[in-house]
């Protein structure tokens, strides 16, 4: 049996809304986990000591001294910019957990929140597509007058 017409559009509407709401919930979870991480993080100033070439640009290697530490910690974020977002010698704000300084991040809005933004955007997109599919199913199931 072949399914066509409004039933296909209703199925697409259900799938779009289901996927959209699921992705929005994951995005909300990422937001709350990141918020808690930031609230518990220590803030220090770091220095850009190198620029690592990547496929899409350059990533800064940052060195910082955790509070009461004998050794400096270096990290390189996974993101990159072209042109580079920082120059060697620039001071940058750093967030890290005292229990694991190697998991440090540069304290920049987009660097901290892009996963939540991306998931939220995709979730909204799928929800809108699901609603649009439901409207199409409604319109094509109505008899012509």
C-alpha cells in the first residue's frame, strides 16, 4: 500500500516537530550545563603564546597560571579564525575548573555559547519545517469548493 498526499505531509510534520523539540531540549541541557560550569569556574588572565595554523584559520595557544599553581598551563581551543582573533602577546580572560585546569577555555561569549546557539537554531528550524508541513497537509486535505 502506497501512502501519499496529506498522510505524507502529516508524517513529515510529526517528524519535524519531534526532531525539533528533541534538539531544543538537548540545546537547553547544553545551556544549563555550561551555565553551571561557568558559575563554578575560576577566572584568571592568560597570554597568547602562539598561533596554531588550522584548516580554516589560526587557533591561539594560551598560557595561564592557575591560582596557587607551580606550573603554567597551556591550551589551544578547537575553534579558529582567519584572520586570527588574537595576536601573540595579547592578554585573554580564561575560565577553568580548579580540579582540572587543562579543560580551560577563553572567556568569550561566542566561544562559550556557540553549541547552545547552534542546537537552538537547528531545533527552531525543524519546528518551523514541521509546522509548515502540517499547514500543507491541512490545505491539501481540504476539498475544493
